[in-house]
């Protein structure tokens, strides 16, 4: 039987660049940091970065799963993501739970953020 999620991680090609991006995105310092594996804590969940090596078959970029982080100010988060120079997959859009912003990290790994209880029009 599967229990709780132990860790969610993505592959990155440049660990210092990725750590800088996620430190800014999550507004926290890593709980653990090394040259090949770095972990952040998000609401008790370990969110990790794994350095992709040339001999590895695992690659960074879109893979199918998309982590969605809750945030209190989606408009401010959008400004920080834009300042980091990464691409937006989709601008603010509505879900039954709140407004979502879809973007990618510097390696192209897809991410989303949601602000609960608001609509996209509230963020324009």
C-alpha cells in the first residue's frame, strides 16, 4: 500500500542556477544542499532538485507531472518569476479552487502556482 509522498523532485542541468530560482520562488533556504541534490520544504513536503548527469537517461523539462504550489499573492509571484527570466506556459486562469499561473523553471520543468479563493480577473 502506498503511504504519504516522500519526496517530489525534478532534474536540473545547473544546480546553482536552479537553487537560486527555487530559493526565490519558495522564499526559503534549502533544508539540504549539495552539488547533486538539494531539498526545500513546502508545507511538510520535500521538494528536491537532482543534478542530471550526461550519462543519465533522466532529463529535465516537461515530463508529465506538474507540481502546483499554493501562494498568498499570485500577482507578486508572477513578477518574481518574470524577473527570473523564465517562460510562462499560461497566464492567470481560473479553476474552481482559485486562480492559477503556469510557468517553467530555468530547465523547462513545468510548475504552477495557485491563489485559493480568487479569480483571474481579480489579478489583472
